[in-house]
């Protein structure tokens, strides 16, 4: 079984942010994708995203259990960049910011 800091069942997301098409990207997981993405947009999500202006939500995936999302993030962090780019371009070829679509 995958160890996680989460002990109770709650949904979660794995998400990918970028600063522009084919630019810097950031991979993370969260229980609240709206709040987490907004914190990145405000520059308080992480030092990396603030430094490189990485706040465009370009891909995300929903999980019934956040522990599964955390596990998927761990797996994806080992992927080559090209694999992540290919995954996101299958669903979002223009690297559009999905934040507003998510919140409408």
C-alpha cells in the first residue's frame, strides 16, 4: 500500500501548471484545485511557481481518493518531460488556462 499523509477518504486532483506553451511547468496534487490554483496565481503557491510565473492550469485529473492523486503525482514526477507534454496536449493542445473553465 502507498503511504500518504492523508488518513481519511477525500477526493483529490493531480494538476499541471505552465507559464506558457512549452515553457516551465509544475506538477502537484491537491484536495481543492480551485484554491490551490488561485494561490499559485497570487504567487504564494510555491517558490518555484512564483519565481518562474508558472500559474496557468493546463491539465488536471480527478481522483476519488487523494491518496491515489498523491501516488499518481509521485509516479508522474519520474516521467520524462515529453511524456507529460504529450499527456496534456492530448486534452489541451493549445495549453489554454483551464482555471476559468474549471470554475464556471
